[in-house]
């Protein structure tokens, strides 16, 4: 199947283990070039917008978009983002209408879709994004596909702990001001804050220790923060409990327009149950929905317990084929 071959070609870029195409890297550029070539092969006219996003337009109803992103987290999975792009090209080619978009830098805060929306350029009339679920809900429900009802909101920022550098051998334990020991307490506090508010999560994913010598007491530590909530009030509460100034904030959105109906009908007409679920991951569809676009998302079942942002991320060939088919059918409904 061509979608699987293309996923393999993207996965090979950047070297392993896993997918390594971080935003701003030559690997992200190489993936964009590959996708641009596939768009041209599909007969689409290809443009790069001022923010580096790639759009392949057919000659019919080019205002209806599908797509996703091609950047990855370090050592990411084969499907995250890439599936929505290769299936999107397939759908636009199959229907002979619509456009496919590849946004830059989704993993680092949806920088491409946010810049595009903020620029006030001409927004699509509808946007469909196919994505792996990245969680266990569909696997547990025994359902290959899911219809997304809403996308979590998130905020990112950092906590900085200051201490005093000193000699690891000669400074008595009682006289230390160790920034990393203080940071350890903060990491536990972040976990407690995420656990204390229903439906929320909070993660420290990066720790930078200065000066970073094995025999030096740490003088400064930066902790990255990624906190998420199903609604704005809970996001506010989480930020306040942890006590940080977000450098990025994306509001939660509901997905409930005609695009979602098109996906629902496309799922139902195949005799499948319409399983609804919300997304704990951020997506470009959420950014477009917040900008007023009629956006909708189709999830495909993740195997291996739903693991994602990992080389173990897996969806079956059959589910990928089914999802691509449903995406195409929904696009056909929207452009008709
Ligand atoms: C994007 O994958 C995210 O962090 O939700
Ligand atoms: Mn993604
Ligand atoms: Mn991701």
C-alpha cells in the first residue's frame, strides 16, 4: 500500500532509533521536500507559505483542507503527524478535490499552524486531520476508528531553580545549596498538581543542569513544563497551582461542525460504530478550530496499549487503510 511505503520513506529520514525530524532540522526540511514531490505527482500545485507550511492544492474546492505535520519529537513514532500527511495526499488525489497541508513544528507548540492562523491569511473553509489516537481508548473499545469531540488545552513554560556551585568533595552536606535537589522537590510538586485537578496532566520532560560537572554541586536548573486541561478554567487553576508564566498557551476547543458530521457519516456508512473521544494531545486541527475553521479529527486505533512519542508507536496496516478510506469519503462529502 502506497501510504505504508511513504510512511516508511519518512521514517528513514534522520536516522534511528525511531523517527527523528525535530522542527527546524534538515530532516524536517527533507520530509517536506519528499511530501512536496508526492503532491506534485498527485497533480497538485504546491506552495510554501511565509511560515514554511506546505500546501498542495487541487483545482477543485481548494478551500477544503486536510493534512497534519511532519516534524517529530526526538525518537518519535512512525505515524504521529506523518499519517495525516500521506493519507491526506491520498485522499485529495482520490477525490480530485480539496487541498493538503503540512504544518511546520507541531511538536514544539504548533508553530506553523499558529503562525498561519495569526497571519490572518485566507483560512480554509474546513479542515480534516487524520491522526493516530496516541492512547488506549480505541484499542480497549475494540474500535479501529474514533471521532474526536474536542482537544485539550495546554500551556508550556519553565521553572528555574537557583543554588550555589561548589566542590562535590569538600562541601559538607549541611552547607549546600543544591539547585538540583530543590528541582527534585519541584518535579514531585508538579506531579501532585497534575494529579489533584480532575482531567489534568502535568509533565517535566526536560531538565537542564548547570554547570553540569559530575563533581560540581548544581548552581542552576531549568525544568520544562507541559500542563494540560480539558477546559480553560482548569488550565488556569493548574498554572496557578504550579506557579509559572506560560510562554505558550493553546486553549481547549470543541470540534462540532459540518466537518465532524462528514467524518461521522463516513464512519457510519461503513457499518462501524461511531466511537467518540476527546484528545489529550495537541493538534494543528485545534489551532485552526480556535481560529474559527470548521475543523474535525479522525483517530485511528493505536496498538501497544496506545504508546506514542516512542518508536513503539503502532497502528495496523488494516486500520491505516480503513482510516485513509474514511478520510477520503469525508473529504468527498465536504467538497460535494
Ligand atoms: C503533540 O504531540 C503534543 O504534545 O500534544
Ligand atoms: Mn501529532
Ligand atoms: Mn506528537
